[in-house]
């Protein structure tokens, strides 16, 4: 994995947009930017514990997040404060844009979870996606989002994300 070049800032703000508004903004350390994929690390940015039923995100958790400029998803490796792997949380997004100290991604409502042991692969928020109206507003983006979720599921049920993130 290559390090950022000396003229590349080592920190940036990750900005997650949803329906044109900022959903969350948080600082992250740049691990790598090869021109196509940006990898950052960040601490759990929300306040308190978020229990999804299949995993809890909590203060002290560390996310290693992989964003692509040419793919419609982001893959986030989630580890507990003690380093134990919890799993991978994947967001279906428009391709990432990095400029002016920010990495901006637009959340398209679809998500996927892969547990650390590889047994649980969960497609999430398909109801929110259907209700978002994206298919009517931007059918091409909606198709790309659904393909991205399918691609993530194939990876998760197959070899996992190891090769993708290497």
C-alpha cells in the first residue's frame, strides 16, 4: 500500500451526503490515494452506541474506509478498540470526489454487511432505496446502485473483500 505523496494532506474530512444534504462529516487520516481508490482511517464518528441488531458500532471502533472514484460503493472494515474485526459495512454511493481537503460521497441508501466470520451477508435498506425516488429521478444512477449492491454481495459471498482491498 502506498503512502500519500508529500504534497497530499494526511488528513481530510469525509462528507457523506444524503438527498443533497450533509448527513455526517468527520475527520479521517489518509492511508493511501492511488488516484482511483482513497483509503482512510477514522474513529466511530457518531455519538454513543449504534446497535443495528447484527453489530454495534461504538466509541473506540476504528474504520478503515475504501472509496473509489470509479465505483458506486465504499467498503469499510470495522474493528473494535482492541483490534478485533467486527466485519465490513459497505455503502452504495456515487463515485467519490476528493477536493479541497474533503472526500465527498453521496449515499444512495443501499448497504451491505459482511460479518467477520463471513457467515452473515445482509442486504440493507432496500426499502429506503425504493422510497427514495431515485429510480424515477435518475434511472441510470438507480441501475448503477443496484448493480453495485449485487457486485458487493457476490464478493461477500465468494472470496470476501480481501482481494478487492489488497
